[in-house]
């Protein structure tokens, strides 16, 4: 049935079209959009309905915006605006499929190249004579390059690119007290086993990478410090830089054995890339991508029971760079 | 009315012939040609929502104590940058909707670019005469990755601060000049001076978007100048003849419909699906970190790569030649993008690719290209998966360390296996087609013979 109708419509269109093409009356013109516009009043109604729904949703957005204090305000706003575009998209889809002529046309791809024009361009440049003046071209290059260099030079002001001493500075010196985030000094007897503490150099900028420490207490029998770290602990309390030597995140995980026979030894772990350091062995890397041990700070307990540094770190703090192993940390 | 407008324009600009050609410019019809358009529309949403966010954002790392309506942060010390993003999310009306839509749009933008790239690669659309279009597109992808990273870093919440710390570690790891480079960018050691956030900000809201806009214009101009590629869908398409739907009236409602769909999805996501709830992460301090930290999806491959490299720095005496983050954070992206940039040349040089193409390949039509592309994609995907090993540990109880060892093996073996399988599949598909072709011919011959008899 519908096929028959389509056939009739096509035949009629062809007939009418043929008739017209033969004798164009004055003022009449050859059609460009070849395909017939589909006649579908239903589709037009649907599209109009969708557009009105889109408008209504957009208005709803404004209303919701004005009616403050609704619960789930963000959700309602997003829903209203989203739906406005959903309806618009649907209306446009109906338009594309049902309301505009669906032409499928052919066209030539552009020419691959234009050899004559290429030749003419070359000719114009050559006939200008400039390219043959070798010294001139060289001088032009020299001027351009030098001006470029000059204009780039102020970039050097962005930072102390050639003064890297600050990379090995730390606030720690013999006697510096260890304080909490609120600046309260740590007492040795506050430090318990099985958890970790964050400490800072008293009076230092807490955000500076070398300021922060992670403190843990281990049974003295479990300590297996390498010779160069011998005596760094204060009664089993160990202090390490809190900044991972891999990429500079803060060491924020402390793994302590839950079931000794199968679980690995206590370890300090960086949650960014899971570099794992063993405090009992002076911060040795036991897993993960870190290429250097965690810097350790020698500790002492003063007469009043407060924790103090007994010197500086045993190695540079923070991620590795080309000169990281060439300088000891300095105050 | 329309005539008056066209006449006005033509008399003042002389563009009537150009307009006519533009209206009748042909778009070949295939769903995969819409991926680039999706990226374009996401970019439009990014510009719109982004401009809105700049009206509230403050690029200062000066400290402030929070006294806003959000209880859990009450009395905490934080930067102005973080406070302003918390305010956008809590007190600015519709601010959270716009911020979340912006973030979702960034994710969709890069996803659409990546899918578009896969389409272009596996159909050979980058071949002569469209190499420039391809290189511009690749450059936009690298820009977009950097742009996304800078964008979420600006919030200065705990998660983004960790991302910046890693960025700093990666910058330091560049051989010979790493620390100098980092000192230049951060104006000193991490977390840098007050100048660092304004630098990120201007790059995020002006430098890269402007570059993207220029590259995008050039990309689209090149597409139009050489016309779109097409699949051979029938006898009509050829290297010389293009078959498609004209800009107007056919393509216009389709494209606008796609635009509206993209905007709809982004606003629905922005309103209904929470993304990066920075008020939960809290302010960043160099000495804090959170467990289970994951970047936006498009940086997952980099974090995975940083995680699976075994722990070593390459050291000569006291000189650190290659700090560890270099492998995953610098070398992998360099190798990946280097491969993609060089590919058209590699294919010409080593696979004997010649000629001038307007017709696209199906992946099976070029088994070696498909195999190599598939191997590279597998490598990136495996490294990407490795980045989620910690979440897999938490969610499914698969221990982290064995997983990492498995990935260390897989990233070496996986690409070869995947490439080989892809090659075999392509060859079998081709063979199947030949058999099918033969069968049809034989059947046809038999029919003809029967009807004669």
C-alpha cells in the first residue's frame, strides 16, 4: 500500500518536474535542492511540541533558579536545563529526519595539486632576487634568531633556575623541637606504637617540604638500623621526612602487621604510587618506585621529655633531581 | 527578508559565492564522523562554563580561615583558591551545576578526542593529503591533557595538591635540567611562590584555550579544504567522487541536534552525577595525602606508569642521571605521542604506504597498521589499568603487590599478544570475505547456468 503510494508520489513528482523543466515561466527558477521536501504534518506537530517542551524546561530552570532553598537545588537545575536541551535535540532530530529534504549528493574532491601555480610561486620568490643574496639571508636569520633570544630572555625571571641551594635547605638543626600541626611540642611519652604522627620543625613554615616528619615508635628489639643510622632513634621513636622521595606526595599510610606470620613488616607508604619504606631499617625502600630511601632525622629526648632533633636529615628531602645526591641537607 | 540579508552581506563582504558553496558542502554520512564534532561541542561548553567560573575563582594561595556555611570545614586554614571553589560549590547559586558541568565536559572532551583519534588512526584517515590535519589534532590532544590537569589543579583541594606534587616530581625528573625547570615554573622549590597559581590560572584560562581555538580553526579549515574522507558504501563513492549530505538543509539540523544532545548530556551529568566533591577532600597541605587518590580518567595511564616502574634512580657517581618518575611521567607520554606523530612517516617508510587517499580503510584492510595500533593501544590501556590496582585491592581484595608484578609482566607481553591477535583477526576477516565473494560468484554462475538450462 505505502509502496504503491510512494510510487505514485514519485511518478507524480517526476511528471510535474519534467513538465516544469521544459518550460520555465518568467520568474521561475531551476530548483537547487533536488530532493522533494517530505510532506509530514505529523512530524511537524511533533517537532513543534518538542520545541515547546524545550522552552517550558528552560523556563522551569529560571523558576527553579529564582525559587531558592529547594532541596536538591543543583539536581533540579541540571535536570531542567538538561531536559531543555534533550527536547531541543529531539526536535532537531525530527527536523533532520522528517522535515527537511534528505539529499544525498555527489561532488568532486578538490584537485590533488596545482603544479602550474606551484611553479609560479617559486618563480615569484626567485625573481625577487632575495634568495640569491646568501649573506643577506644569513644576516636575516641572525637578526631573527637574536631578537627571538632577546624576547625569551625575561623568561629567566620566572624563577631561580640557576640557584638551586634552596632545594637542600631544611629547618632542622641540633636542638630543634618537634611540634604538632598546632605548634605544641611533642613529648616522647605521647608517641605510641602501632600508629604514626606528623611533626614539624618548631617555628618553621609547615608547607616547606623539609619541615614535616612522620614519627613512629617500634619496639627497640625490632630495630635493625643500618650502621650510618645507628642511634638515630630516641628510645625506639623514629623520625623520617614525610615527603616521599619518589614524586613528593606525603607519606600518609602506616602498615603494621595484623597477623605476623603472613603480613609483611611495618612500613610507611605513600598513597600516590605506593612507594613503601621500612622504618626499622632506617627508611629503606622495600617496594614501589622510589629510588632513594626516606631521609631519617636523628632524635633525642631533652630533660623535660620533649623530642628534639639531634642534627639534620641523613639525606636530601623530596623527589630526586640531577643534583639530589651531591649535597647534604643544610640549615 | 532573507534576500535583503544575503544582499547586505554580499555587498559588504563579497561572500555570496563562498556562502553558496558552504551551504552545499557535502558531509559523508557515518556515525564515526561525529566523534570530532562531539569534542567540538564539549569545547564550546567548556568555554561557556569556564568563563562563568572565572567570575568567582580567586587564584591566590594566601591563607584564609574558613567561616562559610559548610560546617565540616569551619575554622580550617586554607588558601583563597580553595575557599573560592568551595564557595562556587556551596554558596553561588547554580555554581555547583556549572562547576560540575565544566568538569564533566572536560572528561567528555578528551574522551571524544581519543575516540576520534582511534577512528582516524584505524581507518587510515590521517594519510596523505591529511597529515597536517592529523598533526594539528594530536597537538590539540596534548594541549587538552595539560589543560585538564591544570584545571583541576586550580581547585587546590587535597587531591589536586597531590597531583601538583606529582607534577613537580615529574618535572624534577627530567635529566640534566629537571630542577632548573621546576625552579623556573614554581619560582623555587615546591609548593612554590605566590606566583605559581596565577601562572597556572592564566595558562588554563587564556594561553591554552586560545591555542586550542587557533589549532581548532586550522584543523577545521584543513578538513574543509580537502573535504571529508569517506567509506566506500556503494559504487558511487570513489577517490574522486564524494557522496554526502549538504550542509544546508540536510546536515544543519543533524549537527545542531548533536550539539544539543552533547549539551543536554553534560548538563544532566553536571546536575545529577557528582564529580570531584572538593569540599570532602579538604584543603591541601604538602604534609597531607589521602588514600585511594585517583586522577581524572585521562591521566590514569600516567599514574599507572609511575606506579609499576621498579624503584631505582639511574646514578653515575653522585650525579643522578635519570630520577625514577622520568620513565612513567615523561618517557611514556613522549614515546606514545612520538609514535603517533611519526606514524604517517613510519607507515610510508616501512610499510610501503603510498599515494593519495580519500577513501578510508576498514581496520581489516590494513592488518599491519591495525596490529601495531592495537598493540600500542593495549600497552596504554594496561598501564591505565595498573593505575587502578589500589582500588581493585580495596574493592575486590586482590593484594596490591602481586597485581603490580602481574602488570610489570603484562605491559611487556600484552602488546605483542594483542598485536598478533589483531593481525590474525584482520587476515581471517579478509579471508572470510574472499570465501564469501567466491561463494556468491559460484552461486550466481550456478543460477545463470540453471536458467539457461
